[in-house]
């Protein structure tokens, strides 16, 4: 298994209890949706997986590593195994599309010789190869999100985590984005996507986890589409 | 190794790019650093020049030994020979009463009055030129003057350039004062660079958070700030050199006409190569250190989990 939560709770310092006693398992190579109304704790759960936050109690294991025991200085190396996609893209607007996608490789000390090839492959995958010198601000919302996805996969992570990746996109563009995730999953990447758009769950026929007020209420099995 | 080097080069070029992008604020802070470094730099250069100036005098520093009137020229010659062996004395010269009288007549304009004197009342004078190391140290010089004054045939031992002693003592004090000023201004440079780095960190907090999210280490984030601090210090140091150079070329003309009044050849030197290197590299070092401290203090505030993420 790739992600394992056992009795995980998260209470923020200001007292808000975002997750209560959450237990679930995601196996290697799975694609899983995380649903729930806004404020149910979807984002918090993803933040625990990516070590942006630490669990208050319980145990989180990702890729065989107990996150509660990870030393602070090893967190960057842990994060390099995970591709992250955000609702607001989190691109750097002073850099070109190419540089944005290259950033994870530069950060991890990737050999410059192979960098261009890898970045172009990732951009090709999301259909933006001919926009590589553009500034992100000149692209549409859907295109910016695809840049974000290219950046998330350029490192060839074993886990892809996305938080409401289509929150600001219309349904046609959303379909394209989810199809991309589906395709990565088909090629062996474990995918965990938080969304409130139940349409995609039906369409792609994947397992889903549902949070209500910080509790996991429902774990449906994959229904074949 | 190549990867490491490329990464550092990338960061260096990136920092240069950042400096040129934020050209106004970086020009401003580099100017402040430049002026702050130029001030002690120019003071040190001035002191160095005054040292050189006084060295010209010290070269000709001499102690006059007025011998008792009853000492004959023969006895004076013996004394001259024995004093020439003294380790603190470079060489010794004798002025006979006749020579002294001739010079006196020439200089005083009292030729006729002096001619009417029946015999020469002037004593034999020995001029002792001390070694340079003695001339440079007021204590040793005083010791030598005292020692020579106690000799049997010497009636009066007198140092002609008493003011040099005072000047040397003053220079000692001035050097200390310049050091204090240099340290205070160095601290100022440290704070100025620290402040620009702090602003840069705040301006780039979004970027810092994103870099940390995609697996950038603290060292990676730190690097570009360290380079930008170092570059600011370096450029500030170079600007300081330029300022000192301009300052000295501005005052070199009056300075050389002043020294020609003292009939010594003396050209005003701006900083030499080594002090110039020290000035620029201490600027760069200050910048690096300041950035290191600032980044250490502020970087942890921009963890992805903190603030609005």
C-alpha cells in the first residue's frame, strides 16, 4: 500500500478539529477520489499526506515512511516523491512555462543535460509543448492548470496529489484535466484527487472516500463505468 | 561536481538577474553600502598618506648636540667617531664653530655685526641622525635624546622635529578612531544588507513556499539570497573604491602643492592593490554574513504550513 491513515486526527492550533479518527488505505497504482462538502477536511487530509501539516494524533504512512518520524531536513526529499497539483495552480508568474515546469528538476539537482528533454516530455503530455516560452499569465485557466500538472509529473513521482484541480474550470476543461490524471494512473502513478464534482467519479468509475465534518463516512468501491 | 557547479552558476546568474530587475532598490542599497565603506576606506588611505608624509620628515630627523664651549675640535672629532658606532645612530655630522658662523652670517643678515666680534662664541655642534626604526618610535627617540644629553661634553641635546613626535602620537589615536568608525559603519552595512534581504524574502515568500512544496531544501532557497547579499556587498565595495579614487584625485593637486611647500616630493596615493582587495572582499563577506543571518531568522516563517497556506 502507498498511503495508510490509522486513527488520524488533526486539530489546528486555533481549536478547529479538521479530521477526526480517520482510517483508510490507498494501494499502489490506485486512483482514488476524495469528496465532501467544503470544510469537510479534504484539504487537511491532503496536507497531511504532503507534510504541509502534521497529524495531531494517529499514524500516517506514505510510501513506507512514517511521517510522524520524518526529520525536518528530510522533508524536501520526501516531497520530491510526490507531485502536487493545486486549485490555484501556484505557478511562478515571473518565470516562463518552461522554467516553471523545470523547477522541480532544478531544485533536486537534476543534470542540466537531460533537463530540457524531460521538461519537453512533460509539456508534450499536457499538450503545451508549443507554449514553453510563454509566461503563465498569458495562458487560460485550463492551460495554467495543465502547466501545474506538467510541473507535478516532471519528476516522475510515484504519487500524484491534487486538491480541487478543476475548481475554477468549466466542465469541458475539467474533463480534459481528469482524463490526464486517469492517463497518468493508467501508466502506474497512484493518484489521489480531492474534488466536490461527483460527475467525474461516476464517469471514470474509481473508488472514492467521503468526508463529512472531518469523519470518513463512506468508502465506495470502484464501480466499473 | 559539474551539477553542483552548474547549480551555483545558475543561482549566481539568477541573483544578478534579480539585482538588475529590482534595479532601483538595489542601486539604492548598493550606494548606501558604497558610501558606508568609502568613509573608513578613505580615512585609512588618508592616514596611510600622512604616515608616508611624516616618514619623509623622519628620514631627515636629527638630534643636535651642542657641546660645551671648552671642547676642542679634536675632542669633538673623537666623540663623533665613538658615537658613529652607536647602534641607534645612522650617521653623525659635525658643524665647527666656523662653519656655523658662516651659515649664521648668511642666514641672519647680521654679517657686519657678526664680523665685529673678536672671537667666535659658537660651540661645536654634532648632528646625530637616528636610525629609521628609532625615529619612528617616540619612546626610543626620547631615550636616545636623553642618553646623548647625559654625555660629558654635551651641554644640550635637542631634537629638531618635536612636532613629528606629537603627530605620530596623534596618528596612533586617529588610527584607533578610524577603526571604531569602520566597525560601526561595517555594522551599518551589515544591517542595510540584512534589511534588503529581509524585504527580498518577504517579496518572494510565494516563490519560497512553492519551492519548498516541490521539494526545495532550505539550502537551495538560502543560496540565491546568499549570492544576492554577497553581490550587493561586492558592488558596494567596488563603488567605495570608485568614491575614494574620485575623492583623492579631487584633492591630489592641493596636496602636492602643499608638500612642495615643505620641499619634499610627495604624491597622494589612493588605496594600494592589497587594501583595495581587502575593502571589496570585506564588503562581499559582510554581505554574505548578513544574508546568512537574515535568511536564518526569516526563512522558517515561510514554511508551506504557516501563514495563509
